[in-house]
C-alpha cells in the first residue's frame, strides 16, 4: 500500500513500520509503475533484491578468501532457507542485508587499502544508513564497531568517525523529511518502537525450539530449519581453526564481519522481549558463518568439499520442502471465492480482508466487506469454526508443503504421527465459505 502512495501522491512518509522501509518501498513503487499493479511486479522486486544480495555476498566472500570462496558462499546462501523464503516475497530482509554486507565490504576496503580510505569510509557509512532505512535492527549490528573503535583496529578511528558522520547525515536528512511531512522528525523511530507491544515467550516459541532465555538465541541458530546445517558445519570449521587460513588482510575484514555478526546475535538475544527470536533477525550471523565455512571448504580436498557442499545444499532443499508455501492461505481463499462469485458480496474478518486487499484490487474484485455478516450473506471464514446453522457453500483446504505433497502422493503420510502430518500435509486451517 505504501508503494501505491508513492505512485499516486509522492512523497509518502509512512505511518506504519512497513511503509517506512523506503529502499524497498520506492523500488516496489518504481516496478509497479513500470510493469503495472500485479503480482509480476512483486516477483520482479523480490528476485531483483535476491540477486543483488548474492552479488554483495560474493563480493565480501571473494575479498576474504578469493573467487573459490566467493562461489562456495554464494551457493550456500542462495539455497539457505532463511534467504530463499525471504526472496519469495517483497520484504525488507534481503534489502537490509544487502546494504549491511555492502557496508562491511566498504569498511573492509577502508581498513585494508591505502588509496582513498576516507571516501571508502564515507561510502560505508552511507550504506549502513540505507540499511537502517530498510530496518532499524541494523543499529544492533553497528554496535559491533564500538569495541573496534576502542581498540583502534583493524579499522582506524578516523575512518570510523567518517562512517558515523556519513551515516548520521543520511539519517538526519530522513528526519528532516519526516519533520516536513509529519511534524515529527522521529516518526520512523516512534513507529518502529511501538508497532508491536506484545512480544512474549509464546511469540518467541513460534517455530523455535526454546529451553531458557539464556541459551534460546543459540538454539535458534542450531535447531532451526531456516539455517539448515550451516552453524553445525561452522562449529567444525572453527574447531579446525579456520582462522589460521586467513592472511593479514582477510583477517582484518573477517574481524569487522565477526564483530557486527556477534553484536547482532548478542543484542537480539538480550532484547528478546522487544524483538521476536525470528531467524531473519540472525541473517548476518548466518552470512558470517557461511563465509567462514566457505573459507574452510576452499582449503580441503575436492572430494571433501564436494561431499560437504552437497550435504549442506541437500539439507537446505529438504528444509525448504517443509516450508508452508501459503502462509496467508485464508486471504488466497478469499480471492478464489471472490473470483468464483464476482457479483456476490462476501463478508470476512478484518485481518483476512487486509491481507487480501492488493490481489483483490489487481483482479478488480470490489464486493468484499468486513465485519459481521447479515442473514443470507456469504461469509468467508479462515477456519471451519463457523456460526451455528450456517450452510457450507465451499471449502478451501490448505495446500500441502512440497514434501507433504510427495508423501501424500505415495501414501506415506498415513505412517506419520498426526501432529507432524498436519504440519506437512495441512499446514493451514481449511478456509470455509458459508451462507449465514
């Protein structure tokens, strides 16, 4: 919706935490303007940032370990579930990660190259500033520069000061923009800090295996389908002292990457009551682990490299096959019901309506209403718990996960425990269209 505002009446300051992701929103607005308001535009934007992200990762990994390491890291990350799932939607995660990685590349250049270190530091600061405009969680990663500033290495304090000034200047410019448009220069930060006031252990437990707040962040990395085996392989590489494979220049770049990744991990874990322990918030640690694994794999025999890489990629694909590919199934069912009966009003709940709003507009389906239904009206329910006495008009069963569809086709799903079978074969409740 924010992208549509940028098309209809730019500029648009944004009044919710999605609308202030300007690098993504403006990219989406430009694509919608070019290709029209349809699903293709969203797909193009998602794939565009996926490719740019992988190019940034390749640039960083190549600078640390050479072209072979760059290619290995790109293969690992291009198939990692946390990356692929975020590449299937026009979300801010890969955009933020792209500029964060680009900033680390430029900061490493400022720390290792004698020519124009000041300009590289300024460019790094601007990249970090853009990453913050994508999502404010970048500030957690940037806290990793604090100990580096105190040490004065591997990047000079002068370069860090130039980075800070450039980053602050960009954010100050955005604050002036918000002040001019909304009267509140801190509009972005107000929205970010108050968009979700209910983050508790139940929210953190969704999709995670948790035991205790102290070790929960570590469990998110090690016991989660979004990362596959990357952190387990990283532990092996660390035990084998992968750091000894780095020359002096590569070590400086790695220290910068490690400092920011570690800061992200620690602060996200500490702020578990403010941030959900979502794997996407641990994207930078995953990138750092993948690059270090790639450095190690670049040094072993071809046979070992091939086997480990094949296993890692295979596990990534296996983990992707259990992903719920229709997380907003009720909204998809609403669109299907509306297309089947375009001239009949359909009532639904506010959340389903909001999630289906854009595809409803794309298909020119305008006879959808929110709120309680009247007698005789059609009502789309996100689950089968409908009003007593309602007549079922149509059911919309949830599609299976890719692995669930295969198991169902060969009838192996009958041997799976019910709780797991539901997760694989019916990951979402069946939506129901009833007449009240």
